[in-house]
C-alpha cells in the first residue's frame, strides 16, 4: 500500500496525465481504508471524482466493487454521453 503522501502524488500525476491526453472526463475514484475527513477532503482537493471507504468484510468486496461499476456505468451522465445522445459523436 502506498503512503498517504505517495497516494496523493499519484492522484495528482494521474489527473495531470488525463488532462494533457484529453481524458479529463475519465473519473478517478479513490478506494481507501481511511474514513478520516482530512483524507477525504484532501483527495477531493487533488481532483478525485469520488472517495469510497473499503468494506472491512472481505466477502463483500466483490459486491461492493460491482455496485461501484454499476453506478459509474448506469447512474451518472458524463458530458461525452450527453453529446453522444445529441448526435455529436
């Protein structure tokens, strides 16, 4: 596991890379064992799109990740999806 500082540095690097490559609309989701308010706030300040605290029950991890994927694929509407529905893509 990366340290908090290394994780935040990685988050910043990923966001910068996505932005320079024209991929800024790709969401970055933080999956952490920490539920500390400071960690959550700092992640959003470093441009995370979502912050989730890992389940402490290993048997529920797959279901948790499955629900996360469903949310990002079926619940949110991205600018690209809106443009596609309007015939721009």
